[in-house]
C-alpha cells in the first residue's frame, strides 16, 4: 500500500494543484453543492485543497472538518486552511469517524475509498454521522478504465500491475451504487469524468504517476531498475515525439442518506 508520508504528501500537494486534479476537485465540489451554514466532512482530506474551497463556500456560519490519519497530510491541510476559522483538521479514520450521530449535512471522500480493504464499515459510519436527507459524495478512479500507450505493452502491463498493489480496491465505482443502497442511502447517481493527458505536462497526472509508480516499483523490489528506467525513458521519448497518451476515468458517486 502507498504510504502517505512526507515525500508523497509533497508530491500530491503539488500535483493536486495541477489542471487534471483541479478538474476532478471542481466536479466533486459541484456535486457536494456546499451551501452557507453547511457542516461538511472532507473524509481523507489529504493536503486540504477541497477542504479550503468548501470552507469558503459554507461561510462563517458553516463548519468543514478535514479528517485524515496521515500526520503529514494533516500538517499540510492545517497550514493551507490556517486562515479559515470554520475549518477543523482532525486525526481519524473512516473506519471510526469521530463525530456524533446525525451531526453533519454532507460528507465527501475524493480518492480515499480505493485504499479501504472493506468498503462497508466506512459506509456504515458515513450513514451514522450524516443527518437524514444528508448527502454523501464518493469520488474515485476506476483502474479498469486506465489506458496508457507504449510500444512495449508487456512492460507497461507489468508497471500497471505493480501499481495495483498500492491500493486495496481498484473497482470502487462499480460497487458503490449497490453498496450505498444496502447501507441506507437512496437515489444514488454516478458521474464519469475522464482525465486525459496527450502532453506530459509538469503539473499533470501522468507526470505525477510516473514519479509515484517508478518509486513504488523500485521500493518494493518488483522490477529491475533497468526496466523501470526504460519505461520512464520511453514515455519521455513518446512525449517528445508527440505520441504520449494516457487516460483514466474518475467516477463521482453521490446519494442521499435515508
Ligand atoms: C489520494 S489521497 C486524496 C486526498 C484528498 N482527498 C484529495 O483529493 O486531495 C488519499 C488520502 O486518504 C487518506 N486515507 C487513507 N486511509 C484512510 C482512512 N482509513 N480514513 C480516512 N482517510 C484515509 C490518506 O491519508 C490520504 O490523505
């Protein structure tokens, strides 16, 4: 599993401000539909980019809680939100959300559920802490939709398979509608958002993944260094030749607490 330590936090904090991740954050924000005075949980808030945007939208009468088990992520989120009195950054986990029953209007989790072995306990917790009529928004990639061009498709497949090990569940979006229904939510809807890079931009998702994936494969001793270097080098060459292509679909699922 990927460790959300200081190095990963720094990398994500920069990449998440890039245009690819800004798109999915904006789409998730719109589905949360924050209103003045709302009490909103940003579950797995990471570096707190969405937390801050939600805080501005709920205004002085609202409250936004950023919950994350990673001390490095919490430190970054707390610094980012330090001038927003309506934000509280809290240590905790989706398995045991430290809030009273029915105390929140909305809850959002962006790319967090894919790290859970068991999707059910977090859904039980979200239902418990949301008020009746409250909204849950769960926003995750589906790694079955991932397309990445390479002239060496076997090597690309090996790199992608190793990256599967960084998460617990690569198929969260397809499981959520039925799970939400089973856990006391109704009117579930899913919105697809394809993230696509044809250019290897410094602030893009593909660049971030190349750094994360090569580091992860090296650290876990999964592939020889020479093969990882060749994979990286091919992508740089494809980009230089205008033949770079990577796409993945992110799904935003939302539902109402019964
Ligand atoms: C890929 S990051 C996404 C961060 C943030 N939601 C965003 O989109 O900017 C995943 C986050 O989930 C957090 N996380 C991992 N396990 C968690 C758990 N059991 N409960 C809550 N958050 C968790 C990690 O610490 C990390 O900050």
